[in-house]
């Protein structure tokens, strides 16, 4: 990652779960499969085969192979398949390449089941983000050029837009879609057998829809499917007027990061209205007026303004009241700050407290944890098939595996998901993680003073190290590193 700080290391959910003593993965997987009622959900999603190995058995095998220390479906078929089924390799690839299977519905049903098992009237949020899977093959079908936010470079590959639900204990992936840009798009090798099939229609939408349009459709499907949330969270790349209109329509409270672009906000001062962009607001009404946030390593300044949600001058204006929250690290007061070293948050709830805005937005970090897990442990786009239907199957199979891990954790009666991760990862997924974590380290700092064997210099060094760890953690979770802030300042 090309950023101002190093990525914090944390044990993965997969490794944490699978490295337990006396754990037999196939037995555990089989038990969780039954407890989740997966066969019933497959029937509900209309997964079936006319002959050969039943569809439920093939899906079972496709979900299992990534945990058996093999690198691909082909290796699994060669080395381990006979231990679990009489099915041949072709049965696995035939199902992956099926154009008529509704993987999206299967994932929605599974996510709903996992969320229901964890439902304790918790505050929850829809979270959206995208991730790029780099593809280096010169003739790889169905890929295009995408801008990778982590490296600030354009790469050839597949960009996956993911929607999930986060609460104070876990993140559950709900839907996925592949986005194909118009830059250097590479055509498919295999034509669809039926242009009206699910896979064919999704391919067309992948090319025609914008990412905000995809997200709006995803949230609409999730809500119609019985999955609801209180908030909508997204980083600056998804903070568009189109998205904000959708959140109002769906009765969601939006908390999003905003780019420092030319978007105009209307501010009334002494009865006079002024149209100002984020940078102008910062210079005229924020700079030099920072306030310290309680229990947080940030300074902030909030302003209630109005934003016109229409995108064209030909449409009637749709002014809505929003709250802008300008934030910078407390460290900026101790060093020469760049003109870009501040972040801008927007919420459609103008009454929401500043601390609450940041605490709720921190739930977005759960999707980053999911992407890391998906790419490193859960077979994300590793099925080695060049058929577009297999791409669709792969992104949903990855989410299904993650959901099974979450459900297995709940079923075995172990500590909740956030508690089996390390302290950092626990706090990043909690709604009130900010005050808890900051309070924890303040308590540790206080405890240092009670250790009589430490010299004054040792105590000072320990305190500085603890405080720096806290600031680094918050910097990463809240995307306050210099690299991200400067990227947001670029139109």
C-alpha cells in the first residue's frame, strides 16, 4: 500500500478459526452447512441438475476446496476430490460455467440467515466499496483498465463492487457485482449460450451501469429481500449526488467521505446565501477554528449547509440540509500541515453529533477486513476459468465462504467474532470502538505511572509508543493518511 503509514497486521479470521486444536475442517464445514440449512437455500435459489452429481454436492465441493491447502479447483480435483465425492473435475467446472444459476439470490439468502442469527436489535449500516483483482494475462477475457486507489495506478483486471451490512460485532457481505470500464476492455472468449440468461444480463449491466447505479440496485434488492439497516457508509469514491438521493429515498442516514472538488454547498451567513466548494468553506469558516473531539485523536469543525441533489441545471433544484464535518489529526497542530491534510465527512442527518459521525463511519472498516480475507484466504477469483459465468460464481462463492465462517463462529458457542480477533480488529468493528479503544490506551498510560520499577524516561517512552500506536490505528481506519487525503483532493 502506497500510503503514509504501514498497514496494521492482524490475524485473519480464516487462520484464527482453522488453526484451532482438534479442528477437522471437513467435519466442521459439514456441520455448519447443515446448521445453516444450506440445502434448503439452494432449493430456494433454484440450484438443480438434471443428472449426475446433485447441484448441492457440487456447490459443497466448490466452497470447501479453498480450505484444503490446494491452490486451485484443478489441484483439488487431482489431489483431494475423491476423498469427498465421486464427482469428476468436469462437474465442478460445468457448474461454475452455468449461465442460469442465481448466485446473487443464494448469497442474499445466506447473508440474511447469518444476520438473523446475530440479530440483537443492533444499530447497523449498509457499507459499499470496490476492490480490484489484477489480471496479468494479455488475452484475459472480460477485464478492463481500472484505477486502483491503493496504488494510484491504472491496472488491468476486474473491479468488484461489494455491498455488506456491518454492525458492532461483524460484517456480512450481501451482494457483489463486476464493473467493466470502457478503457481497454477485452472481449469474452466464449459467447453466452442464451443472451437472456442471468449471466448474460449481468454481463451487459457490468458494462452499461455506473458503480453508483450498481450500488443503488444492490441496496434496493437487499431491502426487498428483507435486509435492512440504519445507515449508509461509503468512501469518497462513492459519494455522489445520485447515491445521496438514493439514501433519502430508502430512509437511510448517509455518512460518507467527500472529495475536495468543485461541488457547491449553500451556506447562509447573516441572512445572505453563499455557494462555496469544500476548499472555500475550509478557508473561510474552518481554518483556525478547530475544536478537540472528546476521546478521539482528532480536531474537527462542523457546518450545517444545504446541497442541491440534482445533477443538471435543467432539473428543478432539490436542496437538502446536510452536515459537513471537517477533521484533521491532532498531530497536525505539532507540525507544518499540508493544505490537503484534512478530511471531509457528510451526513444527511444534520443533528448527528460529530463524535457519532466518526464512530458510525468506522464500521466501514469491516469491508476492508473482508477484502483482505477474500483475497488471501477465500479463493477470490481463483477458479481458473475464462468463462464470465465462473467470474460471477467466484465472487459469490467467496462471500458464501466468509458467511459460513461467521456462522460457524456463532454456532460453536465461542466468543463473538470481534472478540476472537486481536484488540485492534475488535475495536475497528465496534460501533463505539473509538471511545473504548482510546479509553483503553489512556488507562494503560495511567497504569504505566504505577509501575515503580520503570524509570521516568522508560515511562515516557512507553506512553509515546502507546499514543503513536493509537494514532496510527485511527489514521488507517479513518483513512486519514496523507496519501488518501491527497487523492481525495484530486478531481
